[in-house]
């Protein structure tokens, strides 16, 4: 096959994938705009601008950078807390998108890709579950054709199901049929299920006149791009907007990077996190220029791109062009689209987030289960923004608790060899008479140093016949000044108790710090292995006979 023909095959595959993704982007864009409380054209323009700009700067062949459900929900929560009328809030939404883009670019330039580590996977899983439940619940009134109000998730659900007698049966039927079709078509890879359901919904609306039966339609979508301008808002509005833009950036990038990285790993591809930060920043700035919404690489669009057979980043270009052509040529038809169909598209796109198995797996692992549950409950109880902040706080608290309360293992020689292991876990490991060997399970730092050394000092003092202690520092590649001071105080206390201290597996940076801090005989008291430390101690102290 010639080079030209191979490029033709790739282009054709990307063209088909792009058209398929465009069929999903349109109904999702209209639905996500509704979540954010903004006109549909803002999400559509955001999707077009985001995809085109990301194709220039980004490197993921599957990423479809467009409005996402999480970013729409967070933007809605942000606009709800800033003062001002509808016009001012619409302008502030553009400012928020621009700020998010600038923060992305700055983070990429400063190589701060590691910020995603502050949002752990259990937090993301719990957040996704709580957010999915929240968004789906807010789509149900659209599906059943009854407006509902509620101050929190419980009152909202109570109002929804309390008005069951007022539900529009035709609207319910349209929504359920669309949802069932979407879920069935999800099982057929490569078929643009959302696009087919959208076409079927428009056809049914035209053929049966569902609007006459009380079913709401999308209505005309006016694409009127304008240059953005600063709204006449007060300082309070801007300060709150800046305050809540940081969580928007964190969760948007965490979702985007999670999607990109998962798909890249599946195909053995590599991505550079800081480059993707810059690409997302450029995409959001472009979205702000056309007065769009925040954009990111969402789960549903990204995996739809993979299922459709995307080969290169040309897929995202064809998706943007397809969306533009679709809205330009078929806008009168899109106006006939029933809103229950849009609600069904959103619900179907979020069904993957309702799977509890990733959270239940955490329970089986006995790791971070309460963090994930806390994230989900936080979103449901306190809203999207506060719930996300609570989830991050829980994640950091869990990390600090683990670091501040580490297990200090007592080591013994394994099968008379050179290996030393935790005697509480290995029955065939034996302790060295007269020598206690300790190994902290976490790196030493200001939050745990006093606790660790206090535990070792107490255990060593109370042991009859003990002559020396070996401290294995293999978990500490570096320590702060507080931990260094605690280490020297521990060493002095052990000497006063008549016990020699030898250090094993000391990293070079820690060894250098010991020397600078003024610890005596560092070279003689530091060993590269526990076995060497035992030999050094036995050569320096009188051996204790075995009982």
C-alpha cells in the first residue's frame, strides 16, 4: 500500500469517527448548556472552538475537548453564588472560562502537572458518582415534563416524586423510549447511537406533533458569536468568581487527564501532562473568545471517539466541522428536538458513573473507601463545589493520617540470610540478641518524627538485655529540619540510656544533612544495608549470648 493510500485510509476512518462524535456532541452540548443555565449556542461554539484548538496543541487522538457534565454543573454552582442579574452572570461565565484557560496555561508553563495528584482516584470516583446522581435527578423533571424546585437534593427529589400525578405521560414515554434506545445502541460499537436517537426524536416530533401534547421542544438556536466584554459586576462578584475558578480547573483537568491517560495507556501511547495542561488552556481561552463554556476531554465523548475508530487527532477536527455543519444546515430540524430526548442523552452518558463496583472494590481493599463515599455524599448534601472541596479535604486528611501514624516494624533476619523482614509478618524471621532493628513505614517528616522516635525509644528502654538499636531509614529519601532535630534528640536520649544507635539504608541526602547538623561519626554509624549495620554493631559492642 502506498503512502498516499495509507493516508487516505486514515483520513476516511477519522472522518467517520468525527461524524459519529458530532452526532453525540450536539445533543450533549444543548443539554449541558441547560445544566449551566446558559443558551445552547454557547456550548455548541465552545465545542467547535475547543476541538479545533486542541487539535493544534494537544496530543491525544481520542480527546474530544468540549463542554462536559461536570464542568457544566460546577459552572452552574459557581454562577449561583455570584451576585448579579442574568446578563451579568452570562458575562461572568465568559470570564470564568477565560480565567480557567489562563490558569491552565500558567500551570503548564510552570510544569505543575502534578496538581492532579491532589485529587485522588477515590475522590474522583466518589465525586463522579455523586455528580452523576445529582445531574440525572435534575434531568428527570425535563424527562417527565414537570418543573421542580428544591433547596437540596432531598427536597428536590421529594418535590419531583410528589408531583407524580402531574407528570406528562407523553413526555415520559418519549424520554423512556429514547433512553432505552440509547442504552441498547451503546452495546453496538461504531454506531452513533446519540445521533440516531436525535434524528428519530426530530422525526417523531414532526410526525406526531408532540408539542401539541405538552412536550417541550428545544426551539430555535441562534448562533450569534460576539466579542467578549467584561460585565459590569462589582468586586464581590469577581472575587467569588476567582475563588471558585480554581476548583473548576482542578476537577476539569482531573477528568480530562483521567480520560486521556486511560485511553493512551490502553494503546501503549504516551502523553506529556504539562503539554496537555497548555492545550486545555488554549482550548478554554478560545472558548472564552467565542463566549462559550468551560471545555475538557469528557469521559463520554472520549470513549465514543475510541469506539468510533479514531486514528489521529484529525477526528476532533472532523467532529468540530461536523458539528458546525450540523447546526448550520439542520438548525430548523434541531428546533423540533423534544427536550425529553436531550434529558435521555445526558442520563445515558452518565450511566457509566453509576457503577458502584470501583467504590466497592475500595472496601475490599480496605483503602480509601470512606474517602470515596464522603466525596459522593458531600456532592449530594452540600452541592458540587462544596462537595468537591470536602472530597479533596478528606483525601488530604487520609494521606496525613497515614503519614502521621505509620507502622514501625521490628525486623529480624530471614532464614539466617542477608534479608531482614518484619518479624510480626514472618514466623521464620529471628531477632538478633541484644540488638533491636526498627523500620518506620513512612518517610520521616515534621508530622510523625516525634511519634515514631517516641515509640522506638519507649520500646528500646523497656527491653531487658538490649545493647543497641538499628534504625532503618529506607523510606526516607530526604527529611525536613524538624525531623532532623527529632532524630538528633532521639540519638542523644538513646545514648543517655546506654544504647548505641546505628543507621541502616541511609540515603545520601539524609547522610549529608546529618553531617551538616553536627551528628558525630556519621560515616561510621551509617550503613548501606541492615546486614552491614548488624555487623557494625556486633563489632562495636560485646555480643549477647543466645538464650
